């Protein structure tokens, strides 16, 4: 008993060390650099006295110049303003768009409800930089929508994708599912008894909606809105593809400072601000949803009365189709481009070919391989860490561990990438540009998903099941292999698929940290887009989306089996 | 098989002392119940015997052997958990076979162990040896579940799950059988029949059994002896009849069955009869006590209710005057809440048809044998 506890304590210390080294120290480093304006080698300070003394020198020179710069440097202040207003506009639009859609799914018998729900998952499988790129195919100067618009007598582009409007539209149409499902849940809170009570008290249907159904959904609406704000604010894929030179956005600005100008201080201060903003909104959402565990509180199944009014349900159905049509067309555009010989300013490509796929399989197979290897690496690492973390959190009530492993949720990918580069680009731990750092970065960034999944499974295993095995003669190890392991497996499998998918979709970390010889698919596509090699970018995108789809299907299959 | 001896066992959780200096001696083959309200330490005592908790101090001997240094997985105490703790990913057969497979695993070399692990994880990777199969089927037949060997445990009823848990514990031929509130998850009727099943199996196998419960009826009807626990102490150990007729403290009198507990003052003691003064009424008892202030314990069923005009002229009977506050018809019995002097008293009378129930506010006479007034 005692010996096992000691073994576990060592594992616990190792996990803390891992997070300390690869998450907390980098974040601290960025924070310090935002004051010193020069790289501070924290890890080196522990191993080399010379580095230590130079670090101390730098820390003595701490000043607030950088922070003053936010206000003096028009670029920084603009980028903060622009990023905030982007997130705000996207937030408002997404909520406005989603309310009728969510109401339709939750409370009406609108036609084609299942199809619409299924189509709403499309945006989730496409990485945002591919959606941004799809918008170029559609709305760009040579896009088919533009052509269509001109045929109808319009002049120039309907919407310029390389603009704030373009970015807003991409984010709205590809982030709305994040808000949709919480909103559907929110609209389901008000049950038939409450609404019948309202009718019984003499209210009309519309009155009931405005004063009963809708107010009950408000906490859900606010929480979804804040989620969208954070997602939009942290998104890197869309702005990096679509932001024009004169539009400053924090994520893009930070990326340029670090990879273009090697401006340590500038990148650091942008990173710190990004993290503070994202963390603030995450925290806001957290405290708003905390204690309002609406919906699932009572064990009594709630009965919903579905609205069957034909005019209402039909118009909702048409509206919903229009919303999901945009991502669907975007996906089809990429698919079409990937098999096009050339696709000029025309409604359809001039011819069809599979040569782009041939090119990819002959020249870029390495990228696919890299993606898979990196994803498997991150997967194995996160499975191992997640199992122990959930054990500590569930069985030993380790709140500290729970908190630490959720920190990555609030750190935008680009910010985390910058923090890692600034920490690991010098000896003694020079890891920048290695596959190891890339895998570690993916792991830490996606670990919260894995932990949640295994923690759920771990919670379901009651302590007495483990005790029963021991009582029947099994050693703790045997009990772990024959009882705990098999019971934990579905949770691990579901989490694994999720980690694998998100790592393959990952943009910001890949672009910042991947060395050329380890370039994953996402980086290859990104570079192709930059080089205007659209056809191979399209083909690679289709392969990426197909891979994600297959894995998603696998996850659904596992999920279904688990419920049986 | 073996006896279980606990000497001066204390268990602390941080500042909280869950067990104070517990002493217990459980005979071989005895059916022993640990009875007490929740939080009294009965489950902790059992978990210490099973090895899930280490006592802070004291000794535990199972079959003459001290077990402090033996880990839980080698104590050979079959345990039936309150929730049954059946393995949800295994069917009935595999649940019961588990301990036998583990026994085989522990006795094998590392290469063979891999094979056994593989077999435990997937049936396709190996077959359960004949001797294990036979043993499992024999015990399943014994608990009348041989027809359900291939079922998942989640597909069984509560009573069936309970029997699987019992079979799983029995198949390892444990030195002691531990049962933690095994009947609490069953409905009233099933509980009655399971009581008989468990008692019969225990007698049949002659296995030393320790049974934890908060239900005094369960403990009294099944156990050979009962230890009543309260706040980490053992308050009294005895056979069910001893506990009922001679409770050592008011707590036991109240916990084991229902009691009227009355504060009394001893007035005088003549020829083995003690005169007592309650709250505006007098009592006599043939029991003895050495104190000035005492508590009189009277069981509700030991009081007779008579019409007010009855003349009772028997020796050694207390006759009191009372007023009916409330009467509750419970089927075979009628329960009266009475006021005697300034004291409220509960009386249970058997009900048979034709006898009228005294209505509220009615004046009545109560008679209690002198011998039925216990003094603590």
C-alpha cells in the first residue's frame, strides 16, 4: 500500500515538472521578456552562473517601456482594438444567427431537422485557415461567386475576402457550431409544464416565448457568446490567410514580430495581452456558468412540446439551410479546386484531373507522414499523462493538478508557441526546431480534452470496484490491468481520437514551431497558399479533411458502442 | 475458516478518532453482526479487517494469525460490498471466476501469467481451465444462478446481483466472510427472503461471517451475536435476546427495538422492590440499581391498556392512569401515544377484530409488571 503510494508520488512530481518546464516557465519567460525587452534564459539561469548573472542584469533593467509602447505604438494599440472589435462583432453575429437555428432544432418539428443538424458539424472538421482559403476560392477576384455576381450585373467583388468583413464572415460561418449546441441545450431548459403554466395563466404563445422560454435561455446565450468571443480572439488560421497588410490583428502582429523581425519584446507584450484577454473572458464564462448547472439538475426527464406551426417551421428550415449552405459550398469549392485543371473566373473549372493528388502523393507524402507521426506522438504522451492526471484528480482530489492541466485552455495557440520559442531557443535546453518540442506543444495544448475524457471514465469507476478486485486477491497492478484498464478504455479511445483530430488540424503551433523536415500537412497547405499554389493546397486540404472525417466517424462509433 | 480477534484497535483519520480501543472476539463459524447508526465506526472496523484501512494501533488476528503486515489482497477475507461492486465489463461467470483466475495467476511463472492476462482481457485469447469452470458452476448452482452464467451483471435483478456478489466472495473459500450492509439496496420483500438465504448458506458452510448493518431487525433476526457500536465504541456485545431484555445503556434500549425511557428518582428499596418517582406518577420495579437518579426502560409491548373502570388487584403490577393522546392503527398492532402524569409514553397493543380502539382523549388504566421495568 505504502510503496504504491510512493511510486505514484514520483509520477505526480514528474507531471508537475513536465508542466512546470513546458508551460509555466515559458509563460513566466514571456511575462519577464515583456518587461526586459530582451530574451531571459530562465532554465539556463539554473544551470550556468554566467547566464544567471546576465539574467539578473536584465531583470535589473526592468522597465515599463514596452507597456508604454502599447499606447505610443499605433500598431499595437490598433491591433488590440481591431482584435477586440473582431471578436465582438463575430460574437454578436454568431448569437443572432444561432438563436433561430437553435430554437428550430430544440423546440420545433422543422422539416429536415436531422440533415440540418448533421450539416452543422461541417465547420468543425475544417481547420480555419482552409475555410479562409475556401472563401478566397469563392469570393476572391477570380472566385466563382464573384463571377456569378458579375453575371447578375454586379461590379467587382461581392465581398472582398481580404478584409475585416472577410475575416468576420469566415469566423461567423465556421465558429457558429460552437455556440449552437449549448444554445440548443439552453432552449431545452424550459419544459412543457412551465410553458403550459404560462398559457394557463392566460398568456399567448409569443408572450410565453418572450417572457418564459427566452429568459430561461439567457444564461446559456451569454455563456456561448463569451465562448465565441474567446475562440474568435484566439483564432490564428483565418487572420493569417485573410488579413490585409493594413489591418493589424494581435495574432498576426505577434506572429510577424517573432518570425519576421525577431522582436522579442514586442512579441512578448502582445502575447501577454492576448493571454490576459483570453483568460479574462474564459474566467467570465466560467463564473457565469458555475452554479447555474441548468438543464440536467433534476433527474426527472423533461418533456418538450414541439412547435408544429407550418409557416414558422418551414421558414426556420429554409433559414437554417441558408446558414449551413455557406460552409457546405466552401467545402465543395475546395473539393472542386482540388480536381480542377484550371479554374479561372468562371462558375466551374475548365476541366477535371487527379494530377494534383498525384503530385501530392509523389512530393508531399512526407507531410502526411509527419502529421500522422506527430499526432501519434502527442497522442501517446497525452494518454499516459491524462491517465495519471485523472487518477490524481478523481482519486486524490488534487485540485492543483486539475487547475494546472486546464491552463492550456485559456492560452491562445500563437501565444503558447511564442512562449515556447522564447524559452527553448537557447542552451541548455535548445529544443526549438525539434520534433520533440512540437510533440510536447501539441500534447500540452490538447491535454485538457484528453483529461476530460479519461476523467469522466475514471469517475464512473467506483472506488469499491477496485477494492473488490483487491479483496479477491488481485495486486494493485493486476487490478489495474484486469479491471480499471478495461473500464477506462472507452474514455481513453474517445479522448485519443479527439486529440488526434485536433493535432492534425492545429495551425498556429505547427506554423511557429515545425522545422522544415517535420512540416505537417497544415504547414504544407499554409505554405502552398502563401505561394499561391492553390491546386495542391486544395488537394492536401481535402486529404486532411477526409482524414479528420474518418477519425470523427471512428469516434462516433466508439461513442455509440460505449453507450450501449 | 477461522476466528477473528481484535485487540485494542484504534483508528484515527487525521484529528478524528473513528474507533476507540475496540475489542472483539468472534468465534469460528459464528454469524456476528456489527450494529449501529451511520458514522458509528462499524464499516471502518470491517475495512480494517479486510485490510483496506490500517488501524492506527491495536491488533487484528484472523485464525490465530496477526494480519497487520498482510496486504488486503492476501488476507483471504471474502467481502460482499454494499453496492455489490460487480465488475461491469464481465459476465456473471467471469465475475465469480475472478478470484480463482487470480489465484492461478499468482501461482504461475511470468510467461504463463501473460497468457492468463490475455485470457482475462479477452475470451478469444484463451479458455478458462476445467477446474475453475467446475468450481464456478458449482457455486453458481448453489446460489441458483447457473442459468444466468453468461449474462452481464447489469442485466440481473437486484436480488440476483446480490447472489452473484455472494458467490464471488464464497468461491475463494475465505477464512471470513465480510458483508457490508448487503441488503440495503433491496426492497422490503426481497430483503426478507435474502435474510433467510444468507443465514441458510452461512449455517450450511459454517463460515465465520461478519455482517455490518444499521438495521436492528436485520441484525437481531440473522446474527448469533451482535455488537452494538456508537461513536467509535462498542457499547454492548451479546445475543439478540440479551440485548433486547438487558440493554446496558439507554442508547441500546432505544436502538434495539423501541423503548420508553423515563427519568426516575429512587424513593425506597424494600424486599427487592424499588419504589420510583417519575414526573407526577409512581412506579415499582423488581430490578436492582445502586443509583439515586436512574432511567426506567419499559418496552411498549410490555404495557397493557385497560378501560378506566377495570379493577386491577394483582401483586407486582404497576397500575397507572393515562390519557390517550393519539392512536395509530398499524394492522396487527395499535400504537397509542399516552400521557401519564407529565410523561409521554408509547404503548403497543395487539389488535384483533372486535376489540374497539380507545379514542383520543379517553382516560384509561395502564398495567405494567414490576419485572418489566428495567433500570439503568
